[in-house]
């Protein structure tokens, strides 16, 4: 977004948002710095923060020996980071991010170590979950909120552990992200829009990463390692049918304004494609998320989600649970189906000017 577009946007939102002239000038000044200068300022801020953190942690540990000194240093760093987030400019923002993450990490380490549990990962997740959830609501940059939301979802994944529950959790996150992207226009002007955006971004990334656990090779490994766990048959059925159902529901919502004939034709064609690619659930989840982020107009995710789709397509092609000939035939049939769907959509949705 260039400076002229920002000025136009500020003219539109200044009165509804109640922006003062000082706030408007600060927002307008934020677009004057070129991208390379912002990167250099960010690197300088992180280097400065590392020196300052080192000079702060050392004396705190020496003055207060043991975990108390580290906890005090963590609290001071966290408070300093939250204070720096309120200062304008790239340099204070990046310094605040470094201090806040460093303080958060120290607090998680000290509190998890105090629990003296045998499973250190679970102890860290138990501490990190409420701490990150609280910091998500605190003042901070959008990047810090995204990282806090990502830590919340990652902590829940660690607490669930490997198994069918983790795959279902990934499906739930994908569903949450798709719904949030599709309804973006309804919450983009809300009071907590920045928090919702951070949760949506984190849920999208975690859903794309956890989709790997639904692939057949890993499902076989999980079923062997979790043989002592009695998972109902409906759970495994949901794991296999969930990604395809998400894609069909996303298509149905996007085509809700089209004619019944068009919706039925597209959903039937998509159902045929699901039958051919059901063994690659990561690809189906990526397609559903790709449609949602494209509908929401997110440029960054419109680039990242197709990259995940290509990764899951490659994972399916190089997996060993079916023969190479079988996979090649499935992919050829899927490609021909996509070409047929494209041609059919052109004839159904084309309207003369």
C-alpha cells in the first residue's frame, strides 16, 4: 500500500475511528520508510536487544541466586517489551518483540522447571498455554500477537500428544480458520479485529502443519504406536472424511449465490475429485484453506497455502503405501477431472457482457 492509498484510507476512517491528528500523523509516517530500511532497523533492534538482555539477566541471576533471579529477569523483560510496544517506529517495536519473547521464554522455563515433572514438554506446554493466552490480549504488535496465538495452539497440540486426537485437532483448527476467513468482512472492523486476525493466522498455519498427520503413512504408524488406545471407528472415519467435507462445505458456501444447477454440478465434480485424492488429506485441507484465503483477499496466504498444497502433493506422490503406477493413474485422473471442471465452470458461469 503506497502513501496515497494510506492517506485515502485515513480520510475514510479518521472520523469513525476517532483518530486524533497526532495519531493520523504517526500512522502516515509509518509508510515513509522503505522495506530495506525496515529490515536493517529490525536487525539492529534485535542485536541491541540481545546485548541488553545479556546485561540484564546476568546481574539478576547473581543478585538473586536460583530461579528467583531468572523469574525476576523474565518479568522485567516482559514489562519492558510491553512498554516498548507502545512506542512508535520499527526499532522500538522489534526491541519490544525481542524483550517480550525473551521474558516469556524465561518465565516458561522457570515455572516448568519448578513443576519437576518427568515430561518436560508437557510441563512447558501447561505453563505456556495460559501465559501466551494472557499476552495475546495484552498490548503488542501484530507479529507478537500471532506468535502468542501460535504458542497457544502449539501448547494444546503438545498436551494432546501424538494420536487420532491430534489429527482431529488439526481438522478443528482448519474448520475454525476457514470459517474465520470466509467471514472476514464481518469482523474486520470489530474492536478485537487484530486479535481475531492473529488467531486466524495461527490457526491457518497450525492446520496446514497438522494436516501431515492425516496422511496414510503416518496414520499407519500412529495406529501401530497407539494400539493400546481404543479409538472408536467413527473417529477414524471422521479423520478420513473430514478434509473432503471441509472442501465441499467451503465450495457450497462460496457458490451459495449461484443457481442450484451450478451448485450441484460443481459439488458433484468436486466429489469425484475427492474420491481420487482422499488419500492426500493435506492437499484437500490446503485447497479448502486456499479458497477461503483467496475469498478473504489475503495476498500472503494466497502464496503460502498453494506452497503447502504442492508439498502435500509431493508427499503423496513419494509415499510408499501404494504403488507408483496406482499413484500416477490417480494423479492423471485428477488432472483430467480438474480440466473438465474448469471447462464446465466456464460454460456454466460465463455470462455475456
